[in-house]
C-alpha cells in the first residue's frame, strides 16, 4: 500500500483513503465561508467524507449537489459530501475536524468584536453539537468572529480539551505580507511575515521576523508605521465598501492550506491556547503552532520586547472580553442556557484549566 499526495499536499493512500483528516464536519455550510470551505476541500480532495451542517438545510443540500458536480468536472473522486439532518444528532459520527463557520447575520462596522454577543449566543446553542461531533479526539477549527474570543468561550463552556481548539487567523498574515510588499515595492510572494495576537484590533504584526526572499529585513520606524496603518485599517476599508459578504475567497483557501499544514506537521499562525507561554495570561490568541499526535502544540517563538508586550496585552484583552460576555449574556430564552450557566461555566474554567495542565 503506497501513499500518494493529493492536490492539497495531504498524504493519501489509494487503498485506505485519506490518512488525516478522514472526516470533516462544516457547521454553517450553507453560508459564504462554510460553503466555500466545502468547495475548496472537495476540489482539493481532502478527507473521505465532508458533512455539511446548517439550519438552512435546503441551501446546504443545493451546495452539496453543485459541489459534487464540480468534483466530476474536476475529475476528483473524494471526498463524499453528506448533508446532515440537524435534528438527528443521535446518528452523528465523530469526525476528525469540526469547522465552525456558523454565524448570526453580521453587518461589518469596523470591529469584529461587534459580532461577539450574537455569535456567542449561537456558539452556546451549537456547543453540544460541536462536542458531539469532535468526540474525544477531533480538532475544532473556529472561523466565526471574533474568532479568538469565541475560542476562549468555547473552551470555558465545553469539555473540549483546549489543545484541540484552534481559531483561523491566517488572513491577517496574508494582509501583513501584502502591506509589507506595497511599502517596500516588491511582489507579495517574496515576503514572509506573520501576524500573532488578536484577529482584530489587538493584532501583533511581527516586524522582527519579516523575510524578503528568505532573508531578514529591517524596516524603518516610518515604514513600520505605514504598514501598521495599512493593516489596522483593513477591516474598516472592507466594511466601508458595504459588500454584504466576508472574505469568501481567501478564507476557504486558507482553511484548506491550514489543514494541509496540520496534516504535514508544519508551523502556521492560529488562535491557540496560551497556557504555559511565558508571561501570557491563559486565553486564545494567534501564536505559531503545529499539530502533532492529534493535539495543537505551540512552537517556540521569540519576538521583540514590543511584540511580546503586545501579545501580553492581547491575551489579557481576549480573556477579559470572554469572561465579561459570558457573564453578561441576555436573560435565558426557552431551550437556551442563560447567565446562570455562564457563571457556572466561568467557575468551571478554573477547575478545567487545572485539569488540562495536569
Ligand atoms: N476568522 C476569519 O478570518 C474569518 C474570515 C471570514 C469570515 N469569518 C467569519 O465567519 C463567519 C461566517 O461568515 P459568512 O460570511 O459565511 O456568513 P454567512 O451569513 O454567509 O453564513 C453563516 C451561516 O451560518 C448558518 N447558521 C446560523 N445559525 C446556525 C445554526 N444554529 N446551526 C448551523 N448553522 C447556522 C447560517 O444559516 C448561514 O448559512 C462570520 O462570523 C465571519 O465573520 C471569519
């Protein structure tokens, strides 16, 4: 049985199918990002089965038909697409990766934290589904915004091990790469640059590790300021266009790249649990990570003192936003956990944090 590499670069065996991940569930699969993720995974031949989950089941079914036909056109045999009946949770199997792209309707206004209250309510509703689908070993990849605060909330309200939760934030690094390229007048593909910290206002562009053609480069203070202004203004410029859509091209492609890097044990930036990272409060912020033995692992990274200080600030801010919003949720509606449960969840956090550290 020989292994082969599929178009996404993920190891695959002709007899045995995909090595990892074999199965993926996409929650919010009828939406722009969710359906885009399914499309990219399907055409890249990642996994044996992709389960599509969405309250708009009819739209998810239409996407599944359309994307399956695109697979025929592209000559791709796997993965198989399966639309899951959201009411038949008993029959759901555990999967290797649960991708969460479900979202309340969003009107971008310049700050992703504006979506927190509504998407946290949704996350609470979806938490049992996410726990069931991810089982004991699955990785949960959050896309819904604000991604790091929601990752922190998910950790607090569920029993999912924090080293199985990740938040997608690669777009920030892509935008940093583009801004550096614009500033110094080179093609973006010649630049390597990563953003850590929060996906939003607390982002930390790592100027100390910018590479051009693989070689370190020192940018002047004024260049750094220009680049910072450029990337900090990205979401506001996007919102001002009033496009009525999020980044439906970059994000799904980035998700497939991220899953490929996870499968290959490569390092990439993602919102991950900070526990044990020197000087950082426990929270989820973007750090360089790899995946090994089915767990997310932080990789060593040494930034400048300013970058380290900005990470410290970002972790504290994410932690505080999660705690505050969990304790301030609206009064309980029928069938939805309310503030009392949020407080319990916050208290639970202490117990669980000790358990994960043990
Ligand atoms: N992390 C990132 O870099 C990044 C990039 C782009 C978008 N996003 C975020 O991804 C999320 C999705 O964006 P979008 O443009 O696809 O939004 P969208 O409105 O097109 O899709 C959201 C989907 O969620 C579904 N949904 C709502 N409630 C649900 C439930 N209870 N169960 C299952 N599905 C449910 C909706 O039916 C809809 O299909 C947003 O929060 C957006 O901000 C994050």
